[in-house]
């Protein structure tokens, strides 16, 4: 039996690792991974960069100068003269000067660039061989000791600017040229993974020290703000449409010049933020994916699950530490594989118990009794796992450990009230225990925050639905599949304003709609780090207000109708639980496939 048990667990581990490796290799988890990178940027403290500054052609500039865009080049020349006189270490102009204007204006700009000892002039156009027409061509630039550089960045599939290139069409990027020209260190192609390098953003939009263009051309600014710094001049006014999504600042957009300043800081420091080698990410995926089954070789199912959840927490913390040290390791794929490994281990344990039951069923009546006892133990263990999975999450942010029991009780009774069979209602009650399992990936600083979440924290908090579904996905167990549906959709709203997908009406699975009402009621009547408990009457009034917007009208009215009975039973059950320490739901009841509802 030992050899068979080892083979079964090895097969379960291989299934989990295979599923995780396929998801990782095909990019199926890339969106989640990008979310973890944004979260890691958000957790890391902001660090305003030294040595760079931005001169912003902002709304104040237009209102003070009373000029339309594009500005005459003599005005840009005046800005360069002022910056050079103030002692700027270098000037990077993130405005394109490819086409000629008037000879007088062009020469004014050319003379100022030359007098300043040159500048880095951004462009998005080259002939494919690195040659440009900026200020009349590369020969003119050489005489003025200036360099043209590519202003391009690299968008990730989600639309955020995350990397800057080494070269574009043979022309080095602005950041690479600025680092070489003003930093003394020459970057090489080897410093760019796949031709690109991560921009090590120092913080959200507004972190880089910024002056208004109007104050610079008028001379009304403190020279110390630019002295000894690389100054990026460019458009920040939203009307000029040079604003971009980045991995920092949540939904706030960052101007192109500030992105260039962050990229220049990154280049000056030798591209300190890098992706971990693919082999390391794969090795971590294999390690976490195999852990539940390896633990099961030594321990029981429940202990193995708890050990795996502890490993998930430690790995998430290690991923942040590695990020702060300059290495981006994969997080979503290893943790997702760990989740699949947990489910696979539980399923393998179930199969092993089933095989044992079939083997001893041919023996005498004593052995048959053993089978019944083992089967009962397995069912109790399965329910214990579900309960512990939920409790492992809820214990981090709930005032009481009985939250999941109450959710299960309320969900089961509401399902019965709308006509479900006893078996289907009980399955919803059990599955709802894992509705918030995705919170294993939410940092304590967010989960336990005793105040409202900011946009970045709220965006990360919302990922607990998709993380929970990932942890529970791929199971052959109908109960786990139902739990996956509830975990993913219990924050959707009837009017379509919920998350993660904005489902509306009956497109939201019925089990998730039931759990949503019960979860909100129990959350309102429970004390949390960020609020006091509401009375049952206050909670029911809130649910009544949300019928038709947050909640399914039919389910909401049904809940209100049975609420007095439920409240009385909950109060009675709490008293009995203190004495008997027994769960409110019977874990030994069999699971039935749902019928007659959507």
C-alpha cells in the first residue's frame, strides 16, 4: 500500500506541476502576474529619485504664457539657456524637433543647444539605421554636441509602460543615451533582457521633482532645483495626450517626461530591476506545486493543507523581498500551482481511500465495518479541510472564527427558502466556506487596515476573487467546482457594477448570488478592524436598500422573509456552540449534484 500511495501522490504532484507549467508557459496567468507586479510596486515605499528633474509644459504654462502649441523654438531655446545657466548637469528634451520651422527659430534653438554643451533630443522617427532629421540631421547635431535618441517605450499586454528599449530602429533610447552621456557608465545590449529593461519606477505620478516650464523661461525658479541634475523637458498637460498607464499609482496616469525621468534613473543605476531567469521561475513552480503531496507523504490531509497555505504566505513575502532587492520572480504561477497541488492531493487522498474501501469490501463483516468507519472519517476530513481552508483565511481579518459557519448556515437556509433540494442547499452551504480563500494572496497591511483602502489597495483586494478561483480550479470534485464559482463571483452585483467581471442579473451564478447576500449580512453584523458591528435590524435595512442594485430581488425578498427565524436560530446556535463546541452544519451529509436551478 505504501508504494501505491507514493505513486498516487507522485501522479497528483505531476498533474499539478503540469497544469501550472502549461499555464505559465502559454501566458494564461500573465494578467494575474502583471497584477502582482503592480501590487509589489504599490507595497514598496516611494523613493523620490535624486539626480533627475522634470520641467513640465503643463496647464499653468499655457495659462501664463498665453501661447498655443507647438511653441516657437526660440521659447525652447530660452528654457535651455535658463537651465544651463542654473547648472543643470544635462538636458533631455522630450519634444520632437524633426521638421524645420523658420530659419530664425531653428537657429535660435540650435545656438542654445550648442551653447549648453549639447543635449539629448527625443524623436520617434529614424531611417532604420539610427539616423534622424532632428535639427537638420546628425551632422548638425554633432556640431552642436547633441544626440538624437528614441523616445519609445514598451507596453505590456495590459497597456502599461513597464520597460524601455536598448535601441529602436538602430537608434539608442533616450534613457540609454542620457546614462552614457551624463552618467559616465556605458550600458551594453547585455544589460537589456530581450532588448528591453524594466523601468524601476520610484513611485506614483508626481514623485519626480517637477518645475513648470513657464517658471523656467521666466527665470522665476530656484536654480538649486536643477543644479547638478539631468532635466527632462516635455509636455505633461493632458490635452497634449502624452500621459500613460504605468504599474504605479493605480489608475492615475503618468506623463511621458516623468516616465523618461524614471527610465533615465534606471539606466543611470545599471538597470537594477530584472526578471528572474525562466529556469528559476520554473523551479519555484515545481517546488510549490509538489509541496502538498510531499507533505502528505509524512502528514495527514489537514496538516498538509495548512502547511501548504503557510508556504504560500511565506512565498508571497519572499517575492516582495526579492522585488525590493531588484529581482522579479513569478508569483501567480507558483501560487496557482500550489493551489492546484492542494486540490490534487486531496483528490488523490480520496482516491486512495476509495481503493482501500473497495479492497476491504470483499472481506468479512468486520472489515466492512472498517470501510464504513474510514469512509465516514474521509467525509469528516474533507469537510474539515474545507472548514480549515476558510478559517485559515478568515482568521486573518475576522473578529470571530465562526464567520464561515454562519455563512454556510445562512446560505443553506436561503437556498432551501427559494426551493432548492436539501442536498443542493447543503452543498452551497459547504462550498460557501471557501468564498474568501483568495485572501491568502492579500498582504496583512491591506487585509487588516483599520481604514478605507486607497485605489491601489482596493485594486489588489479585488484580486482575491480571481486568486481564489485559481486556487480551486481544475478539481474533479463537484463541491470544489461549486466553491470555485462562489469564490470568483460572490462580489458581482445584480446591476453589473461588481467585480471581477461586472456580470449582471442572472448571468451571475445562483450560488454566488445566494452567498453574496449572506456574506454582506454577516459582514455587517460582525466587528472588523475597520468598523464596529451593525445590529441585525440595521443590516436587514441595508440589504433591503440594495435589492435590485446589489442583490437579486427574488433572493433579497426571500432573505428578508426568513430573517427573523434565522436571527433567532443563530443566537440559539451560538449559545449551544459555546457549550458543545459543535459546528452548525452536519459534515457527514452526502453531496448531491444540483438540479432544477441555474
